[in-house]
């Protein structure tokens, strides 16, 4: 029975990481920082700007932070680390690190059951919608790039549905779907800009 409980807990943690629920504030901060740093690094590269990750976002390091995620300092530490890593990836034209999001080749977001069982109810729904959408969009984009498909995020069932991770206690489903789709598009675009490792 003890081993059964351990297996259940391990599965729950793995599922949470797979579908968007970071385990702690530092990891969550890293993911937020990585997304923001990647965009800034790519923007600076395209403008031929001098390499410098020391932006306002990097200094504040609290984009998307909510106190329910954990300690603010832990989030900031993770954010700055993720931002710097991703800025370098973007600026030096390196492939994105999709492993940051716990994605793998077997994750098919158009076939995954859209259940709320794997989500942390304490997280803010706007943050969850954006994070889940980004993760799903990143995976969809990586898959399409590998299969040499055209850039068509709207063709994915998950984008059209827009409810992956939605819970009734989040309230307005329409608003959730808007946030999810914004996150999905951003993740999809990030995957198409550079091929994954």
C-alpha cells in the first residue's frame, strides 16, 4: 500500500509538471523568465542591438507572479535565471529549450483528455490559462515544425477549444479561453521561430 501511494504521488507530480502546474515558485519563475527572455533576445538579435539582458523585466523579475505561487524572492530568482538563459538562446540563435516545460515527443495535446484533475486550484486562472496555452502552443508548434507543416495554430483542436485546464471555479470561461489562446499563439510562434533541440 505504501508503494501504491508513492506511485500515485509521483504520477500526480509528473502530470502536474506535464500540464502546466510548476511545482514551486522558483520553477514557475524560471518558466516565466524563459518566455520573456527568449522574446527579448530574439528582438535584440533582429535589431542588431548590443547583447544585454538587463532589461526592466529582468530587474523587476515578477511578470506573472501571484502570491499563491510561493515566495516572491524564489520566483524572482527563478525568473532572472530563466530570463538570462533564454535571452542568450534567443540572441545567439540557439534552439529553444522545450524541456523547460516538461514536454516530450509523446505528448499530443490534440489527444490529451481535457480534465481539470491535473491542475492546482490555488493558482490564478488567468496565469493558468496563459501558461497552459503557451505550453500547448509550444508543443503544437514543435510538432508542426518537425512534420514540416505550415504555420497554422488555429488548425489545432486545442486552440479552437481553448478550455484545456479550465475549472468551473475560475469563473468566466470566455475570458479563460481568450487568455489560453493568447498563450497558445505565443508558444506556437516561439516554436516556429527556432527549431527545438
